């Protein structure tokens, strides 16, 4: 049953990669948050492809959506399987990209202390 939503997202990603469809940054974020709990084992199917689409647009996310994505990813942090490498992959690039965007949001003063603490908690996992 969980394969159907993942296949739908994969099909949409295929269409986007062919230039037949597009999505806004908030839509990529929502897809990632929705598909993430279904995409097990982590980072083997849809998650890296969604991250690849989302990472260039992190700064375009609303601050609340950014926090929601951080929380979704932090619930199951990446674990490298023996014999695999995520070098230069969206999975490896994600922590650096999120750190940079969170630092900008914190420096801008647009988050209260509770949101700052939640973001740092997510980044620390």
C-alpha cells in the first residue's frame, strides 16, 4: 500500500526531469515531508530525488515550511549502508545547505527562540 504514493511521486519526478512538469519550492517540501515516512530504507528511493529538487530552492521556502522539512528529515537521519557512499549526492549536500539557510533565517531575526531551538535540535540529529 505504501508503494502507490511513492510510485506517484516517482512518476511526477520523472516528468519534472523531462521538463513536462514543475513544482514550487513549498510543493517540493510538502512532497518530501509526505513521502519521507514511506521511503524506507532511508535515502534509497524517493528521498534523494526530492532533495535534489528542493536543495536549490531552500531559500524560497517559508520559514515554517523550512522547519517542517528539517523536522521530517531529523526523525530518521541518514545512515550510510555498508558498501555504499553518498558522496556528492543530495543526501550528503543536505546538511550543509540546511545549515546555511537556517543560519540566514536566525541572523535575520525572523524566528523566535522556540523555533531557533527546534531548528538547532533538528540539525543536531
